[in-house]
C-alpha cells in the first residue's frame, strides 16, 4: 500500500470519531486502531488470509460503546525556539555514515540550508536541511530511531 494512502487513512482516523479502520487492498491488509488512552495509533499490516465461513454460529451480543475518556492533562509546553519537524516517516540518522561525527549537536550554529540529519525512507536517504538560521538548542531524536511524519526533530534558537 502506498505510504501517502496510509498517511491519509491515519489522518482520517485521527480526525474522526472512528475508533478502528480496516482496509484491504490486493494482498495487503491494514488495520488502524485509535486508542483514547494512548496518543499514537496502532498500525498492523499482515497478508490477507483466506476467509473461513462458519455455519450456525451464534454471534455474541453487541457491546455498547464506552463513554469518552476524561480529558488528559495539558501537554508540557514546547521548548522555546523554532521546531524542525520530520517531513516524512523513516529512520533518523544524525551522521552521514556510521562512525562519522553528527551533522549537528546541541550548541552548533547552523545557517538556513545546512544539513541537520538524514531520514531514510524506503531505502532513500533524504537530507533534512535547516529552514532557519540559529543555534541548536535540542536534538529530540536518537540516532537510528524511527520518526513519524511531523515529529519534532530539533529546536533551533
């Protein structure tokens, strides 16, 4: 399934009252579950199994929907400065190769257009550039960790 379609489906579930969505396309099956207790969606992809038909099986009674969870406490305030967010889903790399020094560290001065990191997505290495000049106040992701679309990566002050 195309990543753009998957992102669109995730956004639709997040913005709607739908708690769960399952889509089958060809041999792929995607199930997106919104959990009110956790802020992230659960995404499971598995090959489609052959349907099995049961005869004379009693279905359990429908369970009424649970009441909405109480509002969560306010999120901590964002750090002061410009937030550089991930433009895609992928794996965060702080350096151009293992063993090389990172592109930037806390305290590094950057100019607009300087490379901050690399995000690997679908075997492509994408350089992420600074969109403002300043000093790196925080690096919010560890090297080699996965990142989500619009996830904060750096704080530039």
